[in-house]
C-alpha cells in the first residue's frame, strides 16, 4: 500500500488551511491540530512520569471524554454512525477500526483496530497506551447505546497480536 498525495485523499475535501491565521480546520470550521506521534508520545510519557500506574486511568478517562464528545454529533443507524466516526478517525491518522459485532438488544459491540496510533506510541514509550482507546470506545458507544458502557481490550497488538480487539458492553 503506497501513500497518496493529500490532494487525492478524501481528507483534502475536509481539511481547510488558513496559513495567514496559523489555523487548520478539520472539518471546517472546527479548528484542529496536526500532532506527530513523537509529540503524542511525549505527552503520554509525561502523564506516565507524573501519575505512575495511575496514568492508565488517566488515559482511559481522557479517551472516554474525547469519544463522548466526538460521537455526540453523529446520528442515524448505529452501524453507519460508527462507520462515519471510524472513517473520520482513519483520515485523521488514528488507525483503522472495524466493527465486527454489534448486538443492539444486549448493547454489546466488538471492534478490531489495525495499525493503531496508540500502539505506535506504546512502542515508543515502552508502555501500554490502549487504555486511551478503551476509554474512547466506551465514550463512543455510550452515545450509540445511550447507556453507560465499559470497554475491555481482549487482544493487543502491543503484546504481539495481529490487531487490538475491544469489547464494549453496557455497565
Ligand atoms: Zn492494544
């Protein structure tokens, strides 16, 4: 798989650059930021240094708050809704999510994440970072299921699995 020039990516139609203002919007008019994996690794590493093992809870809560805010704007069919969110995240560089199970009646879902940025960060700082993604999916599915949710990671690419696998269920 080869990298495409930005102009050929769907991202180009969603991204607006305002260089004279030092501003980037994705999607317009929502201001956004390009953050390298090295910068994100530095942030997560500082969290870890400051909070010790508590940093995992911090990452979970951070992911949860972001997922909850991100998903609130979406509406419609749950599967389509998740796919729209996954597509935006893929364009933004977070990795590829696949919804492999969705049980609306029992409010359970399973998501496979390939090429996760969180795993890349984990390799850089030599510490598991998927608690961020766990919290993120809990926040997203709380919006989709409209009940408080918890998320467990069943397999993790940081520990050698082919992908990270997350299970989300109502609390
Ligand atoms: Zn993982």
